[in-house]
C-alpha cells in the first residue's frame, strides 16, 4: 500500500486502534491475568479516561516463562537414534514488559490530533542447540517509540484526505555470550539504534472518473552506534543514514 511507503514492501498488517471504543465520557478500566505450563504467567491492564475534548488511554502487560520444557536430545547425531536421551531445555526463560499510551485532543478541523507512545522490553536466555546448551548466554532488547499524528478533517467536500506523522524511535540491543557457547568467539555487545523523521500522506477522490489518487512522502534520519564489551570495551564509529521515500498510486 502506498500509504505505508517503503515499510510496505512485501505487504503489511495494519492495526488501527478503535478510538471511539465504547464511547461516552468517564473512566474505564480492565485487567486480565493467566498462567500456564513451564512457569508461564501473563498480566495485562488498560485504562481509559475521557473528559471533554481530552482522552487518555494507557495499557501495559507483563509476560514471563521458564521455558524449561522436555525434549529429545539427539546428542548431535540426528541419524543415530541409539544415543538419544530425554532432556530439559535450559536457559530458555524470558520476561517481557510492554506499555502503550495515547493522549488525544478533539480539536476543530481535526479527526485525529494525538500523541502516542509505546515501549517494549524483553530479556531472556539463549539456550543454543539441544546437544550443547548454553547456561549463561542472554539477550535483551529495549524499544521506545513516540509519534504525533495529525489528520485534518476531509476537505473539498470530503474529496481530499490528508494525514501527517512525526516520529522518534530508540532501540537498544544487548547480547551476552561470555563463554562463546552460541558463536565461535566470546561476545558481549550493546548496540543502539535511533530513528527520527516524519511523513505526509494525501488521498484525493475524483468521483466523476471513479478514481482515487494517493501520494506519500517520508523523510527520516537513522543512526547505529555499535559497542563491544568483550574481549575489551570498544565503541565503533557511529553510522548514519538519511532516507527519503516518495510513492504514488491511482486506483479506479
């Protein structure tokens, strides 16, 4: 789809929040909890507050699991079943936090005027192959995304639709394999990725020709800062990239 620019190569799944929800004003709250096998637990909570032209939504969740399920270890010889034995998956635990919020304002001339935020943090073990499991290798990812969305009310008798978004994304990837169990060498990395930019989208309808024309323009700056902690602390050069994406389509 043109409206997603370069991110849509290969297709997209577009999840759209139902901003109208149950409607009305006041406060709404819900929470869920569940548990399952191998120490799996999940908690979720969400709250919505609407007062006059201002609406606030916030939700968060927590998920954890030991992941210590039983499996058949082929001892590194898949074609020889004689040395197969039962084993437990080691170092397969993880914890995951996520949160998302939206502050919206009902302003004259806008269908959507909002500030949005989402955060995800996941930390877990990397067990490696079944016949030589690692008990200490770990990975972690933290990601924060903030964006402002502006969508004016349709213009020209609802024949012209406009939308704009400004965004900022911060990501940290950590990988720790001090024993060299996963790779060929001992590793410990702490990499940072930052992306910031904005995009505009327009769609015009020509009823007489049963035609719609869509255009999309996006610009963003990205940076990658690698850092190695093993065998000696070393911070590599920052790598930067500027990208401009433009696309257009017509639909009859």
